[in-house]
């Protein structure tokens, strides 16, 4: 695949010092193979277990050459699929890593480990944006530092193109394959970066050709940051958490939300709202409405977690913001 542009931009913005940690999105890196009968037998239990966590836990599936190089999803991008497998060097497939640590058990997921990961915070907040236009898939990842990063620690950022639901009747009996890795927009080994100071951000951007085999409507961007010292994934983010449309401008066009996180109601400033839509981070419409009389939206009936709020101005332009229900 041809990388047309790949830029690493250090863009520092004065956001002011922030005295809180970012919400942690644990990442499950899943190594599987479409010709592996053991994968076909064990993956359904794994997917059922991770479904309990909804959109709070992110997932990506790689298809390395082990144990069958003829796996068609491996053959689509052999180097990319093997890179993370070679990084961890697991005994085989299927194997799952949670934030860089191998998982055990019959369903390849330890609830205690996931609970610990969900309760932890992160120094880094990731906002991930995707754009598809004229046969190109583009990504922007904004990494904001919240807190004082330990000195002497280095980090790598990985940015991947992922297909959410891929339909393929595999030899091992699986027909739907979830969050399938397709390509790295970043370097396969990740890219070293120096974190911004507390309250500032770094932006990464890149783009590539859309492969004919990809279903555009299913494509999204997944980004994650790895600590090079202990190989722990510090945080991850997805364009599914940041956008509900195929073309996104990473801006609120003057709108702001407060409080955010909010317990029962979020208030909107920065202009009049003609229409609003509240989505889950997976893109499902939860509720919507017309003009706001008191410039606020009730979150009382929503479960705790992140949501996507789209706001329309009188000129019919839309803004996309993330709101967190606590």
C-alpha cells in the first residue's frame, strides 16, 4: 500500500494546566487466524466476554502468519499483521493482550484485569479523527498531556486503519470478524514522540489510499500510545469515539460544554442550538431534539461513560463534541 502523505506535527496549544487524568480506554490486541480451528472455537467466548464492556474497552484483531500463512486476512497485509505478533512473541493464536499484558483463561479475558484498567487513568488523552475523500483515508490524532509525565520515559504512537465488521466465511467457521487490522498509517514499529507539557497537545496526521477490499463505511482509525520501557499501552482512542460521520472537522466551532464530565445535565455555550443528537461512541443514535430553550441536555437516563453530542447551528452547520456522563 502506498503512503501518500505521512506527517508528524508537533503543535503545542496553550490549554492551561489541567489537574485531572484522562479517561482510560483499555486496549485488547487480539491475535487470531482464519484457518485456525482453535481460534474458531475460542473466539466466540472472547467476543461475548468483551461485549460486556461495550465501548469502554477498545479492540483490534491482527491476523499473523501463525499457524497458517495462507489466512486471507493475513495475506492482505503480511508485514503489518506480523509486526505486533513479532513484538510480543506469543506462543501462538489465539492470544489476547490487554494494554500490553497477556490474558489467560478460557475466554482469554480476566475481568479483574479489565476492571483495574478501567479504574486507572492516563497522562494522555487521545482524540482521533477520520476523513474519507477521493479514495483517501486520512487520520488526525491529538494527544493532550494531563499531568506531569515521569522523566526519562519514552513513548511510541501507533495509528491503524481498522475495519469494524468484516463479513467472510472463514475455514475455521467464523463468518463475522471484528475490528480487523488493515494497515498502519504510522510506521509499523510506532513512532517515537516527546509528550507535550502539562495542558498542551501534540498532533499527528497521515493518510493513505483506500484499498479496494475495504468497506469504506466500516473503516475507522485506532490510535494507541505505548511506553517503550515496559511495553504497557498508556491509552488508546478511536475515531468512533470522536465522530459519527465520514467527514469530520476536529473543532467545536465555538460550542463548549459544562460541566464535562456531567452527572445529570450538560449545558451548552457558544451559540444557539437548532438541533441536537446524542450518540453512543459506537455511532448509535440515543436521543435527539430541536431548539434548546435552556441550552442544556439531560443525561439523567444515560449510563455512565462517554458519548458523542452533535449540535447544529442556525446556518445548518454541525459540530461534534464528546461529553462524559459520570
